[in-house]
């Protein structure tokens, strides 16, 4: 397959490309990434160095913007792309609260540009990587299914919902063969240290206070990144055009329990936990019913939360240089401002 992956230098995109390279060494993979603060080309540098596999597959990196019509068209043409998986996005909820504009621009307009280019160039399959956050929030009971109405609460989730609706319009209006995946909270290697698990890991190692929002009872359904990547692969290969598929990890946890577990694994005291001002519009609980993906695609998460968390901690311990290197000035500026306001 000749596949365009966007956002492949981010957390999930990196893991996806590494997994696809192993699983399908005959595929030609083009990775289009703008290299924002969250994108790191070094993640996949070994693939650039030995781009061609023994099975004839290839890997190449293209530095560019999913919002650029000419650039995307040229890539699709040059590589005769058959399928697109769109991971590229502004992905952090807190940043979207600070400044929604880049979220609308990349997540909605960027996705629309990719859809339009895909349509014009006869791309055979398009996968839009979306999120459970488009459904909004749950009370103590129930789970999100694919028929749950979209009710996003943050500028981030509203922008992702906007893209999902655009995908729907391209399927209905132009007959584009596109599917949507909606997954819960990922964790694992290469996650940028603004998200809960790597941020708390970093703070704990430095014996700094761990900032838990509100009462710490907000619940997330955690999934190891490899399980999400397998879900995206299944949607790419077997998904029904026009269908959205939920993926979850069967690991619902209140944030405070997760943070305590992490501290215990790192042998650090719970006294490092500091409750700070809540995130505005903070969704209370997410939980996924992934029965449709299970029945139609054969999806099941394979990695338990305790296995995945141990593996993740080991990766961050072994990759301290990676953690240092991704903390740019822009990263530090945002963190200082955001957490300064939460005290
Ligand atoms: P990330 O922030 O780690 O990576 C995003 C990548 O997109 C970066 O490499 C960045 O450089 C690139 N990018 C941003 N704007 C771009 C543009 N205009 N053009 C080209 N590239 C651009 O994000 P992630 O956590 O890996 O998430 C990937 C996708 O999965 C996103 O669409 C996100 O909404 C979705 N998702 C994430 C999670 C999660 O828990 N992290 C869960 C469900 C869905
Ligand atoms: O559910 C899928 C979504 O998961 C993805 O679509 C998003 O791209 C991804 O960023 C993630 O969003 P969350 O907002 O759920 O993830 P985050 O790691 O930012 O926060 C997880 C929970 O931890 C949330 O309830 C807020 C809380 N939190 C987070 C941070 C960064 C804290 O209590 N303190 C913190 O410092």
C-alpha cells in the first residue's frame, strides 16, 4: 500500500508508523508533518536512514502543512498515494482553552483540505483519527457509543467534532471512502510531556509538586498506544465507508488514583500531589463502548493498564535525553503561564 500518514512525528503517529513498518514491510509510507512544538523528526530518524526494506517498502518524511493545498496535492501525485491516515492535529485541551484559533485552523480547515485533495486525486481510503471527547461528558454510569450525539465541550473537542462532520459530508456528498476512529486517552512511549502521565512522571522525578485539577475525581479510560494503533490499522484495512468506530482500553480510572499509582511505582511520596484550580469546562468522565469495532473489525485492547504503565515508565526512564530534548522554550513558556494561573 502507498500510504500518507499525517502528524507522524507526534506521539501516536510515531508509534503507528513504527508498528506499520513492522507489520507491513512492503508498504510505502510517506509521513507529512509540520513539526510543531509537539512533532519530533528524530523519533523516526532510523527509518529515514534505512528507508527501503528487504520487502521493497519505503519510508520518507515530508516537512509541510496539511492546510497547504499545493503541497498536499503534489505529495499525493508524486507518491501515487492510495490511502491517507490523518493524525495531524493540535491535540492538547489546555492549549485550546488558551488559544482556540490554531485548533480550528489545523483540526478543521486542515482536515477539510486533506479531504478535498484526497477526493481530487482519487485516494481510495481516508481515515480520520478522532477522539472520544467529541461526545462530551458522562455521569457516573453509561458509555459512549457511536450513536451518542456529538456534544463537545472544549475548543479542542469542538474542532475534532467539526472535522468528523466534514468527513461525513465528504462521504455523503462526494462518495469519498472515509472512516472515523474515536479513541479514549492514550499513553505510552513518545507522548509529549504536557499530557497527564508523562507530565506527572517528569514532575515526580524532580520531586516537584504534581498539579491535579479540581478534586481529582475526573475519570479517563486509558488505552496503551499500541492498542489504539492496531485499531487504526483495522479501520484502515476493514472499516466500512462512512462509519465511525470507538476504541477504548477497559481501564477507567479517576485521575487521583492514577497519579497515586504512578507515585507508588516511582517510589515517591503522595505528599507531592497538589490540587490546583480546575480546567474550565473539564469533562467529568469518559468511557467507551467499543462493541462495534469488536464485532466488525475484530478489535480488542491487548495491553492491561498495569503492563502498559510499567512499560511506559521504563521507556521514559531509558529515554531521559528524549524528554530533555522535546522541552523547547515554547513548551516551557506555555507551562509556566498555564500552571502559573492554576495556583
Ligand atoms: P501530538 O500533539 O503528539 O502530535 C500531533 C502531530 O501533528 C505533531 O507531530 C505535529 O507536528 C503535527 N501537526 C500539527 N499541526 C500540523 C499541521 N498543520 N500540518 C501537519 N502536521 C501538523 O498528538 P497525538 O496525541 O499523537 O494525537 C494524534 C491524533 O490522535 C490527533 O488527531 C488527536 O486528536 C487524536 N487522538 C489523540 C488521543 C490521545 O490520547 N493523545 C486520543 C484520541 C485521539
Ligand atoms: O480522550 C482522548 C483525549 O485525551 C485526546 O483526544 C486528547 O488529544 C488528549 O490530549 C487527551 O485529552 P485529556 O484532556 O483527557 O488528556 P490530559 O492528559 O490533558 O488530561 C488527562 C486528565 O488529567 C484530565 O482529566 C485532566 C487531568 N490533568 C491533566 C493535566 C495535564 C490534571 O489533573 N493535571 C494536569 O496537569
